[in-house]
C-alpha cells in the first residue's frame, strides 16, 4: 500500500484516541480520490499536520464523524484560519447536528458564511466532487457516523468510533481498504465503548475487506500489539495508522 496517482488514498494526520501524546495528534485523515480532497475528522493536532500535505483552502470539504472532541476539536481553529487568515467563505462541512452546535458555541459567533454546513445522518449518501460517501450510525454513546467512501471504482471504509454492536458489514462488503478503530486489546475488551484490535479484525474479515488498517490507539499503548491481535483475527497482515503514512485502496 502506498500513494498512487490514481484511485483512492488516505493519509494519516493523527491516530490517537481520547488525547494525543507528545508530538502526536488525535483522529484525522486526508482522503483523496479523483480530483477531490476531503479532511475526515479534525482531532486536535491535525490541522498542523494537514498543512504538510495540502493548502487549507485547497480542501473540497470536511467531514466529521461525531461530537467527541478528539474528532472535531480543530473545527473552530479551522474556521479562524479561513476567516481571518485567508478571508475564505463557503467551506463545506458535513457532520451531525451536535457537532454544528458545539462549533457555534466555541466560535462565539456564527460559523457561517466561513463554513457551509450539511447535516448528515444514518443512511445518508452524498457526493463531494469525485468522492461518494455513505453513512452508517455506529455503536457509540453519541450519534457517530461511520462511512464508506468511493472513487475511481475503489472503496474504503472508516469505522469512526464504535462498540462491538456495530460492524463494518453495515457499510457493505468487499471494500478495498478499511480504516478501523482498534482502541482496546483483548484483556480490556468491554471496558470502553470501542473495539479491540481483535474485534476490528473480525469485523473486517466478516465484511470481506481486502486490506485493513487499524487506528485510534491510546497514546500509552503499543501499536505493535494492536497490529498483532488484529492480524490474528483478520487472518492476514494488517497496516497500522501512523501520522504521515499514506494507504491506497
């Protein structure tokens, strides 16, 4: 897996769950397909990393999965950058209604016209340029939307955050790539509303995903353990999300 000139790719901007360790960043992913570039989840630390790969104003849209701050925390900062740094208006933002409400509170005044909001929910389908998104609500304490993203005949799945009562199968089968949260290890299964690496591997196997990348680890956890437990359940080697790394469907 690596960056190609065509197809569908995802670059990891941050992969820490809950909070980021020193030098790290929370959840954030740069998805590119065809001629379209979308920032998926805007966790703390990811705006700086984003700018290593693309100009802020070159984004076609931003999509945020849910209202936990490790997934949306940079939206207020993005609004400030666009409004005061670039005098830019009309950036499309797709997310749940809860995320919009929180952003308005943080900004202290209207986020529009800097942002142009699109509220999405379970079962919705939208097109952003050459990328097609389908959303599925996961097993998480707040409304959380996993997504299937397609372009150029390729597809990838992003689990967002979820417990084990939801599976990647809800987004359909035979995706080329799945980016799946794997917050927990076997010995901590059930201690938080998240998947373990083992459960992520099972979910991807059952959805007949061709390639699996695990993400969303505690900063104090060893990613190699998550890799090993996911691979054993998936039945073959898996990738590990690390900031700056790119995977191609």
